[in-house]
C-alpha cells in the first residue's frame, strides 16, 4: 500500500543540499513604518503619509553586491502635503556605521503633534567572496536601520479631549546571515517594532500591544518561510473592561460610555501576517499590526472628522541560494586575552575578587585555577571582559589562567596572573600576661601575629602604642604615657596587608613600687554643673587639680577621657565616644607622678535632645545605686542590674533606655537589626563613596537610626544590612570599562540613598528594570553606568541604567548600544 507524505515531511527525509560556496546570489528586504496617517480633521486632510520609516536591504550577485540601510522621518505619499523628507542612508561597500542623528521635524501641529524622530543606520559588505564577520550568536548583520519616534498625538476636541495619543515607539529593520542553521547560513530579513502605550479619547480607551512585535522572513535555499516570530496580543481597556482584539483583519467595534457613544464611532482592527512565501523565497506583509478607525459625528456642536491610524505596517522578504550560503571555516585562534586585574603579586582579602581585562571582541573568556577548575567566564563585548567567582577562592597564593574562545570555537593561548587570597589574620598577647602584676608603669606589650601586620594597642578606646609584626612573627611596643596604678585591660588589634583584622586582650595590675605614697586631694569638677542639662553628647568636662597630675574621668568602670593638669592648676577633656541621652554620673580622680591615686569628685548631669525636657536637679532618683536614673526598686521590677548602670552593655544606661528611648535595657539590640541600641542612638559611621544626585560625593556619612525599628526608612532592607553592606553581583558597562558592583552600603535613614528616583531595595533587586532582565544598579551611586543620566531617569526613559550604551540616546554618542535582552543584534 502506497503512503503519500506531505512535502514538509519529504524534505525532512532527504539529505540537506550542499551549501552554495561564495560567490553566490541571495537577497533580503525588510521594511517598516511606525504610524500610517489617514486624517481628515479640522483643516488637515492627509492620506498615506507614514511617520517613522525604516528599510534594510541586501542584494548579492556572483560578481558583487550591496547592502543598504535607510531611516527617515516620513514615508509614503508626500506629494502636495508640503512636508519635507529627511533620511539617513548608508550603502556598503564600504562598510559604514555613522552616529545616530535627529531627523527633521514633522510640522503638522496643532492637528497632529509629532515628537522627535531619530535615525541610526549601519551597512556592512565584505565582498562577493567573503561574508561579513559573525557576532557571538552566529549572525552576520549586513544592514540595520533603527527609527525612534518620541510620540504622536492628535488634536483635542471639546467634550472629547485628545483624540489619540501614541507613546514613544521604535521600529527596526535588519538583514543578516544566520550561521546557526545546519549546513550553509540562512538568509534572514526581520522587522522589530516596539509600540508604546496608546490612549484614545482622553484615556477613555487604552490599547496595549505586547512588544516587541517581530515579523521575519527566512530562506535556507530550499524552503522559504515567513510570519510573526511571537504572535502579538492586542488588548483594549474600556471602563475597566478588557477586550482582546483578534488578529483576523475584521474590525472590532468598541462600545464607548454613553456620552461618547453619541458623538464617536470607534473600531479596532488587528491584522495577521500574510505569508506569501513561495519556493526558496520567504515573504510576508502586514498592512498594519493594528488599525484605529475613529469617526467624529457631525452633531451641530462638533464638525465631522475621520481619523484612521495604521500602527506598524511592515513587510519582509528573503531568498537564499540552494543549501544556504557557505561563509567558510574560521580556524585561526584569537590572541591570548590580557588580565589587568588582579595584578601580579598582589594580595586581596576578597574571596571572590573580580577578574578583568581585554580580549578579542565577541570572544568568550574563561578563567581557571592552577588545577584547571573553572573560576568564572564572560563575553568580551567591545573588547573588554570582567567576571567574579561564584564561589569563594581558597586562601593562599595561586596562579590563574584566562583563555579566549571565538565564535568558531578556536581557543587562544592563556594569559596568567599569580596573586594571594588572604581573608584572615591572627594576633596573640604574651606580655603582660593575663592576670599578672607589675610595678612598671610602661610595661612592654608584646606578642605574635602575621608578619607585616600593623598592631594597635588601646585601652578604653584610647591609644596606648603601635608597632608592626616583624618577619619572625613577633611584635612589641611600650606605652607612650605611664599607666596608672590599678587594673588595666589592653585591647590589641592587628590589621594585615589585605585588610583583615583580629583582636586579643590582656588584663593585668600595676602595683606602685614605693616612693611618695600620699595620694593627692580629689580634683574638683567645675563643669558641667551639678544637676545641669546639656545637649552635647560629648560634653567638655573641666575642673582644677594638682599641677602635673593625670586626671581620669570615668562613668562607672568606663573611662571617658584623661587629661594632665596644667601648671595653672586647670584641666579639661571630652568623652572619646558620644554619650547616650539621659542622666549621667561621672567621677574624676587624679594620679601624681608616683602613681598615687586621689579620691574621686563626682558630678551628675543629664544629656537631653533638642525636644527632651531637662531633668530637674531638685528631683534626684532615690536609692539609685548605679546612678542610671532608675531606683533599685524599679530595676528589680524591670529585671535589670541595680549595680550596673548599663545592664545589657549597649552603650545606653538603663534609665535612658527606659525613660528616654523606650528600648529594652535587657536587650542590646531591641529591634533585632544587628546594631546595638547605643550605636543607633549615638550614630553609626558608614564608609562608602556616596554619589547623590546633584550633590558632591562623600566618602562616609554618620547616620542615627531608630532603635525601635529594624528598618528605619521602611525600604525593605534592615538597618544592619544597609550599614554592614550587601553584595550586588551585577556587571555594569560604562564608556571606559566594565565592572561588577560588588559590595555596597546604603543609608538606612533614606529609602532612596542616592536620590535617583529608585528606592534602595528596587535597585538591589532590579524590580524597576524588567525591560532589561532586572539588571541591578548601585543604590549609593546616582548614575551607575556613568552615562550622564540618573538611574531612575534611565528606567523611565526605557533605557538600561547598568549599560551606558542603552541610552537615553544622545546624538553625540556613537550608536553602539543594544536596546533589549530579547533583541540580540546590536548595531556597530
């Protein structure tokens, strides 16, 4: 029994025809307009005038050929209209890629207001015996024309408002060879139209078109095909109800609200792509993607008007030789890439350092470690590349290699760099030994650590001495000033070359060794006065004492500051750190040259905010053992320690937490944002380069956050996360280089740290940049891609704020800018 198969199935069972070697004959043509005007309104009568025209062609013969790209402000029938055609056209050979240009305006106002029209064209031709170079995706673009329209609107009529408004739109035509097809390359022509929001009758009706709309014709030399790549969806919204307009070429009447329905007839028609393919030629046309027919009835109050707008008329055609076009085989390996960062012999404490450098444009760069494990990869678009490891690198020195692989699969020789990853350091204190005693008021402080690390010894936040760890791993330094008799706790901080830190402590006692054993009299505190209220969180504490004696001012066991009594018997100092709001009791003692320590003089005062009422000195708290502003009975009820003015050791006294701030005196971090209550009240210094729109850049800021809210600015990021920083693994392209954002910090008191119009969390997630695959931006930088336009303004202009090439387009900048992730063929 015989079985008949469809022609398409027969084609699948046959071996593909051999590709046609060059020179070979092939052709392609793509044409599109943005809006087709047919308007009889007020004093204007136009028909067949198109606004925003693009056309791309290529025609090859067995001896030579050309490719042409044209972008124009107008198309169609212009005779008798008085309108002036302005177009940008390039023809290759030779290959040309001029800058984008703004075309002549279309003077139809006030009946039709036409926004700025811009054109950007490119044509390439390598000769009859050679194909133009392939991009990374295997396409060989021969002509490319892009035309953008800032917007178009019809006049406003009484009672009807603006008849029609079409937001910013764009159409693009291209012809290219597609190497992805088996055998020889396919010949392809393609139109891509992005239709802006459409509003009719002053927003009584809105129309949304899924964008971009792609019409394509393709030929492999045996069969031609054409049609929409992704069938568009067109939805009209009237009075909150959605109406889908089917692409069947049949007018769809739109029922308007009663008052408008008496004055206007409105219908919408969506057209299918008419496939006219035959044999090896792929061909399709669409009279318009959408036609809007709007008739204003003659009511005596309004003159009759008839408006028809054709949105996105387009056509495509492509013909290939038998078997497609054979462009030849590239077996030349690219040159080795260059690694610029990290530098040879460097040390970093970043476990995921950024690798960057230069390589053959379009090649894929792969970085591997000395064991051949892949570390990261990137495509060298524009000749530069950068990538960061997804997983932490192992600590220690290693050699990393980078190779480049071109579109044909050829791999280069490697370039290498050797550097060290160092993410930790250690320090230990040997002397004075913890728990020991000494009569030496300047005992040597010594220990071990990482060679080359810097050592800082402090007590109560005040410097004691500094040094550097020697090559044998030991360090030692002597206090710059004598230490007073009594117990001392020293904190040693080590910081190595890579910026890693570690701390260690030792507690010991200095015992006087004889001499003068008579302590001096207690110093006298003159200011602040007893019971005073002050607003300065680091108030000047001053008084009188024995000349040459060292005065120590403390609150409880915390040393606030020290001073040496001048020859005139006076002394003064301010706390090294800000004191929290609320009541404070400080004491002052003085030690003479022999280390004898005097009794203490004390003073009680209250630090108040600008709106905090001062505490009356006539009403001191009774039975307040630790002087924190809460009686011992109140502390028993609260569960705090009546012998410790700061039970939770967060830098705020128990009384200040209870009476002033409303925080929990038993919890260092009341709101759980990983910042202690004291730091939130006194302020946190954030080190980051903050580039705020319209402001001078700052390298650090001091912020005070709400200790009762883990997210002070309500931006969806906790205060602790904004202060400590967070990593944004986003590649950013600027005009000069490509880099990864990496770790950044933001202001927890402002939803929009850099004032670019995008909240910090929106920049972290890329939520507002859906058009470009949610590419993320830096919330501390107003203009992440340094293109001269703030990130928020770029998003509103439908550009990518993480890629300077995307715009907003500027005629002074060369048009080497892709538009969207789903439009992969860039100009230039």
